[in-house]
C-alpha cells in the first residue's frame, strides 16, 4: 500500500511497511493525517520498457487535503469523516497501557466488579453493620 502526497514542488511516495499500520485507517506523515480506507485504494499500473511491473494499491492526496484525487465513489464530507473517526476510536485501543498495564489498574477493576455485584453489596452491608455494631 502506498500513499502518494503531492505538494507544490514535490511528490512523496509513502510506502506502508509495518504490519500494525495495515490495520489503521489513518496514515500520518509530516504531522498531517490522511484517511486511507481500504475500499478507497486504486491499483496503480506501472509499465517499464513496455512490460507491466508488479503493481501496488495506492491513494493519492494533495498536500493538506482531506479528499483524495480519486474518490472511488466514496462520500468524503465532514459528517462521514467525523463519524468514521469516532467509529475508529471506539474499535481500537491504542492507549499507553495497552501492552503492559500496571497491576493496580487490573486489581482496581476486579475489585470494583466484586463490590458492585449483588453478593458484593450484601457483603459490604454486613461488614459495615458488624464494624459499626448496630
């Protein structure tokens, strides 16, 4: 997959190589974020001395634009764009603690589940009455 970004005096060919980047819907380069939907990619045919070389799927943008050159029938209005960002955030978890969460985050979640369960609430009430001596 290649993201082509054309500026006023240069063209960037950004090849997506990392395996984790294939799962992401947005590509970032030079501080700019570009939307790369899988159904918005176009097959680029390259001919070298009359023979077709192996081709890649590409999407081409003007620099600092949110709509690519070839939209492939997709609607690139701001409402769909923001809805896709929200859906992408809900589906992915790229938090700092994703790979190795500290022990206290898991312990606190587990403790909260036990305390809010119906048996946990009854246990808390019994312990409270025992400690207060009522």
